């Protein structure tokens, strides 16, 4: 069914719900590249006004990507909880926004309806929200996960320690890892993006990470971010794998471009669970996403990039992950052109993920050919901290020497924790205190060359 509105003396016509959603989106370069963006501010406002009147029930009756041809659509609709939907089933998208923003709508109420909210509903309501609305609602969402520590508690911020190296040199990786640990980073995960796909190299990385963790009894988890099929094979060969990683997208076709489907992810999830390596919980998956991935694979089916991104969260939600990370500015300015677009996308992704019950983190990042600088990243990092982001990245100097992009540093995490009074995962904080890295208030201590992490780790360069 088409939508139509007269605004400013001009008749605005939208062929279907998919078109209306795209035109209601705040402007971004990816939607313009795909020919989906509103052609004027007036058209965008007309689309938002019409979208506000759409009943939430319509998203259950009108799939943006057909049920018959897309397994992500089937997952979304088959998993919908009709009983949990009852309290909000009478609402329009605009009413839903108002309900989310009510002071009386608290964390428990949001948790009660989370299984009934589809990605399309979350994406739709986000298009009607200002940045402060996205922050306010996301902050009310509580998502706590566990493996060897507890992530996502209110008033806490975790950090993924990312010790990448362009040649996967074990000593280089270890040096960056220890650097991060001595700044109090690493409670989310110590996660390496490897340069190689060779299973022998990957296994060396897994074993080194596990040796360090065991030697110093670090209450955290490790991950090597290779393709999920490599991880399944490595598990079969006895590699010490904590979290299983995979990049995911919001359509079956885009996921096929990543070489995955839901069946492969289920196999990986079962394999990781079979290891029983978690001491506190069994959240064993780590997913990464990013606006523009479906479009870049020409697998978006005419759906705007932010809605495609939200659909990826349905895939993540199926596997109860420990962590989900939107790598917000990584693909480039073709999809998110400048700091303003990256900021908006980061807040949207965090909001939609949290609303759908996910432990959302954000790689607050950009490529060097985008119209962005580190001040933009400071702004987004601070906004996400206020919004209750689960975790951010910790990279030496905020400059990834393997992936060649700009992100956030160990020092950035110290800033965010200090200015907002945020704590680390409690088990990790206790370890930092025991090791003399932090004091009882969580402040990082100066550490000399004689510290155990420096003097007892054979993987480190002797020059340290």
C-alpha cells in the first residue's frame, strides 16, 4: 500500500513501506549512493510524518524483504513473541517513540517487550528521534552478559583490547597487549584481527593469548577474529578458543557474501559451547556489524542501510552473544561521509541494538579519506558513554597499524571512565587491584619495568 502526503503545496508519494522507511532516514551518503535517500528536507519530513502514523503491527504483515527468499526475514518473524508484544501492539511508530521516552517506562518494562520488537520497528522509531532521544532510551536498556567476567552492568564500561600486528608477530602482539592491560583495558575481550588466515598462525595466536591469561589469572576472554569456519576447524583440532567471532549483516544475500548462513553460525555456537571454557556464563559469541555492508555487497534489496544494519541484530540476538560491535565508520565515506553522519549512525546502532536486547559496543572509528577527525570521535565516544555503551575499542595510539584506520586508544577509555565515573567489569577491577595496576578507587598506578607483566612474560621483546 502506497503512502501520500501534501506538504508545502507539494504531493509526496511513497510507493511502499520500504520506500517510506528509506526516505524518513536522516541523510547519509550510502542511501544517496543507492538512490534511496529523500530528495529534499521537505520530502524527508513528509516521510517521517507518515511513518509516525504507521501501526507497529504493519511490520509483522509487510516484510521489507520477502519471507520466502530471505532467511533473516524468516528468523525475525518466526521468533517474534506475540505475548510480549501485547502491551505495545496497539501503538503506532510515533506512539512507540513517546512510550519509550516516558519517564515511567523503565528498564524492566523495556526488557519485558524486547522479544517482541523487530529490527524494522526499532529502525523505524529511531528515524523519528533526535540524538538525545536515542541516548535517553538506550541508557535505560540493561543488557548483562558473562563469560569469565560480567559485562554491561549499569555504571560500567568495558574495553576490547585490540593488539593487532601487520605480520602477526607474537612479540609485537604481546607488547601491545601488555600496554593495554597496564592501562586497565581488556575486560571486554582481548581480540586480535589477524593478518593471516593460516590455521597454524592463528593457533599460535590463540595459544599465546591463553598462556598469558592463565599465567596471570586474568579474568577476561580472548578472540582471534578470523572467519567462523576457521574457528570451527580450530576447535576440532583442540585450539583454546574462548569467543567465536563473525562479521554479520542483515540479509541472507549479504551474509552469503561473508561466506556464512544461520546454519554455519549455529554450528559454531554449538562448538564453542561444547568447550565449556566460561567460568561465569556461556555467552560465547562475538559479532561485528556496520552500516553499509549490505549495500557494498549489492545485497540490500532496496532497503536503507540503517534498517539493514538493525536486521543484522536479529541474527546476533539468535545466538546470545557476549559482545556485539558496530564498527561504525570503518567502511568509508561512501556510506557515512563525515563526522556528523558517523555520529548519528553510531547513536542509531547503539540504540537499536540495546532496544533489541544486545550487549552493544562501538568501534568509534573512521578511515583517513573521510571528512572526520579525532575530535569527532571524542564527541561520539562521550555521547555513547552517556548512552551507556557496553564497550569501546582500546588500540595503541588509536591508530591500528594492521587495518590502517583510526579508532580509540587506551587513554580515551581512561578519559571516558574518569569523566563519567564508569567502572570496569568487577572481576577485572579486582584483578587490577591485586596486580597493583590500579588502586582501590580504580585509578591506574604508574608501573615500573619490574612489574610482573613486563618481567615474567617471555613473549615480550627483551628491550622492554
